C-alpha cells in the first residue's frame, strides 16, 4: 500500500506498524514475508475503516544496513493483495502497477460474485417453490434443528412462512457453498503447481535434497558421490585453463588442488545455517531448470522463443501472456524475454553483434542459450530438438512434461 504518513489523524503507532510490515527480514523469502504480515495487515485495515477499505495491498520493501542504520532499499515486485488473499508478482515495482492489479482484482471478484449468485438464487427459489409442506417441515425439524447456531431460537410451532423462509435460507447457503467448492476443485491447475509436482518427483536422491532440520552440527552423508566430486574437480581445472594463460592457470590449479583434492569423504559435518541455505539453493536450481523447460516449450507452441532465464516464478508469470511480457524492466534496464519465432534469427545476430543474415553464425532455435544447473552437479545446454542429446535429469523432466501436455 502507499505510505501511510499521508493519512492525517491516523494513530502514529499504526503508521509505524504498517511501515514495518513492508520490510523483509534478512534471509526471509517472499512467501515467508507474506505469511508473516498477512493476518496483522488485514486486521489493521479492519480496525481502521476511517482510513482504509478492506480491499488493499502492501508492497514488500528490501531493508539495507548503511552507516550503522537500517534504511529503505528498493521496492520489490511482490505485493500481498487482500482481495485475492495471496502473494502477487507485479510487472513493475511501482505503486501504480500495484494499484492496477488491485483494481483488476476487485473488478474480477465482483463479476464472479454476480455470475455465481444470480443463477443460484434463481434456482433456489424454483426448488423451494416445488417443495411440499411435508418436505419443508422435515427439513426444518431435522436439519435446521441439528445445525442451527446456539443463539438462534427454535420453536416447533413456528408459522408456515417462517419455516419456508428458513428452509430457503438453508438451501441457498448450501448451494452457494457447493458451487464455490466445485469451482475451486475444478479450476485449471496452474503451471506453478505442475512445476512444483514435477520437481517433487524429478528423481533427485534424498542426499541432495537436504531433508529435515538440524538443530546442532551433525554428521550426514555427503551430498556428492565420488564420481560427482571428481567431475567437480575436473570442471574447475578446465575453467582455469580456459580463463588464464598457461603459466597463470597452472598456478591457480595447484592452489585449487591443494585445497580440494584432499580425498573424498563419504560423510561430512553440516552446520544448521549451511544446511538450510543449501536446501533452499538446490530447490531453487531444480525449480528454475524445470520452469525454464516448461516456459521454452509452451511459449514455442504459442509462436514465441524464450530468450531470457530468470527466477522460476517470473518465467511462469511471463508464460501467461508472452506478447504482453515480451520485455520487462529490471531497474533501469529493459530485458527481452520473448521474441517471435520468425524474428529470432535477426535477434540472435544482433545479440552476437553480427550482420543479418550471417552464414558463419550457427543459429539453432531449439538449443537453450543458457547453461542450466542440474541437481547432479555442473550445468548443461538443453537441446529441445533431440531427446537423446540431453542428460538423464533433463530427459526425465521431458518425459513427465510430455504426459502433462497431452
């Protein structure tokens, strides 16, 4: 929500609380922030109706430590909206964009309420009018008597009109609840939920998931196998050879091997903080890899080529409307997320600073432009045109995704 300092007469304590709710704690994810501020924010709006409506939003703000003091950092792209009661990612980290979401959300909710309420009321009146006196009495004497509120008075000698209106109210409530529940259960499954389920069943071994919570320093099985450890050593040695001259590379390689090539240990000691951070890091890598594959394939089916690789939540949000999210703003920079398939060759030549067309430049629209990290260690380029030209992890994701797209 906007800064509350502008509300004249509002209790200064409420102003301070609202401002503090916007800040994200160190190490706190947006989901954790939303879970923490959701209830107190709604209550503050409820208890101050003179200044706020029940429909509002609050935007997450980073807090930075400068010169011995905490100060406001950049506004986040995350807001909590009370209308849809959820954490929302907005297109730009501005109050205007957040207000735009809030207004759309209010409009959508109002339309949905009208859509569902009118048919229900119409059908309920018809149903009640068709009930016989015996059926009305049966519902009133059994169901209403059993499930009424303790504060509601019940009398077996109530008039026919009172009984009929009570039965009407019961059926009306039941129909609304039933329709709302059916709409909730039958709603289309979001890609975020599908990606999460794919990651949960991606075959990653438990030792790489860092399951459980450590309260003290504990001895656990090494997350790397002996083969993966050797691959890690070889990759770093090759990186030094590519990055530096021969003499300088040999110097850095000797220092690296002296530190790391001390022998593989099957068990290691893990601190609680390191355990938690590594758990989040590996889960984020897996979500990013699966979301990139999903976004690449689905956007291609819509006539677009994915050319950026960001956080998995952003990639899935952009997927909802590739045309609208062709570009996004990152600070003062404009990031290109999608290009039309017919324009990809021209775009690729421009990125490589080559004239178009360029015969010497290999352009493969089906190969990813980024090296994605995989749970087994290292990184890989994904070939979307050849299933067998990918690592085992990517092949497994392809198989699961293929069953979902059918």
